[in-house]
C-alpha cells in the first residue's frame, strides 16, 4: 500500500485506541460490536464526514480480520458494522477549450519545455500525480506513443501518449539531456520531482494561462477521462486507461456525461425550459 494509505490507517487505529482508553478498555481485541458502534457514533458527533467514517471502519475491519486470522479473537466485532452513506460528489473538470488553453503553454519561459511536457502528459494520458513523478525515460516509448507506469497496488499498465505530448516530451528530453534511468521530471539533486512541487507549479501555471479555477493534477486526470468517454462512449476502455480495478469507480464519469447532456437538453428543447 502507499505511504498515504498506511498513514491514514495508522491515524484511524490511533483514534480507536484513544477512544478505547477513554472507555477504560486497554485491549482492542476485547472490544465488542456495540462498543465499536459507539466509537463510530462518537466520531460522527465529533464532526467526521461519512467518507471519513467509512475509512475509519475500513481500518477497523482490516485490523480485526488480521486478529481473527491469527487466532487472537473468535469473531470480528466490525464485520456487521456499516458507516453512513456518503453523497458522491461529481468531480470538477475542465472543458476542452480550457484544457487546451492550459496545456498550450509558451516554451520560451524558464522551465517552459519541462512544464509543457508535464501538462501535455497529464492531459494526454490521464496519469496520477504519483505516476508522473516516478516516471523514468526508459518508461516512455515515444516512437510508439506509449508510456508504462506503476499504479496503485503495484499494478503496471501501458497507456497511449498523444502526438502533442510525445513532441513536448521529446523536446524536453533533448533540452535536458535525459538518460534512460533518469527521472523525466527531476527535482533537486536529480531526484524525481516531489508531488507537492508539481501541485504548486500547476496552480501557478494555470493562473499564468488565465485559468482561475482550482487547477490540480487530478483535475487533468478527471478531464482526460471525461473527454475520452464523451467522445468514445467506451466505459471499459476508459477504465483500462485510468487503471481502475473496479468499473464502479469509472462510472462516475458517465454521470458527468449525463449532466452535460441534461444541460444541452434543457437549453435546447422547447418543452424542457425550466421556470426561473
């Protein structure tokens, strides 16, 4: 699992341990279902969102499954617990014109070639931030228009690189003298650029290009997925390109597509005009 996931689960179990200590329970293995339910209720009263509560319970279920597997408990007290349903927010996306406005960055500025290559690759291939940061030149086959990345769960996938992105990357490689084992986007000391540095840079570049939305790396991934699905209608294909294990995760982009169609319908059909 990623360091972020481990960190989150550690915080979740620390919260459970702290609550149990306050209830006078020293051994988490001794907690019963009703006590776990009381813990979730207490976290809810403390202001945790349904999504955070779901993750709290996920950590608890994993922990008690581990105890059960090692014979420390006879049954998991978390097995039957369910967190409140979280409303699913639709991701924000850039429209096609905004995406093009963002990525068509002038390359004559300092680090212009690098920034152009970074933006083009994000939008061209829908990479996660961690995937882009870890990229080495050997992972790119620009002549074939392909990039191979290591995604969540250490799953490898190969996705297309568009012609504009391939050209921008080739220009950046020639300018930076990129070597096969070198980072495509190096930070200080030649090490891969940090995710935080990319986030800060992307925000500044978006403002420079006249986009005053909250632009972040995942927004470009959302935009990539939405635009490909809107044009192709191929949900399975988009799932493969994004590296989603479960197609239910990809289906959120169909809701975006329906939302777009609903706006077109409301604006165009004479009997669909809504009263103000």
